């Protein structure tokens, strides 16, 4: 469930990154709230992602999704610091990929109890 929320949060971020600049050119008032929306979306993505990926690391020792997660946030922060929208886009696609990988791994190992995993 957390990965589905993470995917949707990342998609909402992606929509925000694609359409907010267009809205801001038509309605300049959006420039005043843009940074607030970005902060809220980043915090949401960070909290949901952390809860989702940390759980899978401890249970299954699966690190690929957390690597994608951290790489995605690195791209997003570089995009924010240097105001490069392309980095936001790559970062969000990477976050969506991280949640998808994590979701698939959880589904794959759902019946892992007989095989001796750590939970």
C-alpha cells in the first residue's frame, strides 16, 4: 500500500512540475505558492518512501529500491538547487521506478515465511 501511495505522490509531483510553470505564466499568483507546494510534495515523498523502503530492507535485505530512491532524490535536489526541470523529471521517474521495484519485490516475497526470512 505504501508503494502505491508513493507512486501516486511521485506522479502528482510530476504533474506539478509539468503544469505549474504553465499556470504561473497565466496566473502569476501561482508563483507565490509554488515553493510551498514543492516543499509539501517533497516531504510527503520522503516520508512515504522512507517508510516503504526501510520496511523492505529490514525484512528482505533488498537494497535496489532504496538506491533508486536516494538517486531520485539526488536528482530532484540538484534540479531544485540549479533550477533545472529536467533533473526534476529524471528524479521523479527514478522515484516511481523505486516504488515499482519495491512493490514487485514485496509481491514476489509475500509467501517467504517458509523460506526463513527475518520477519
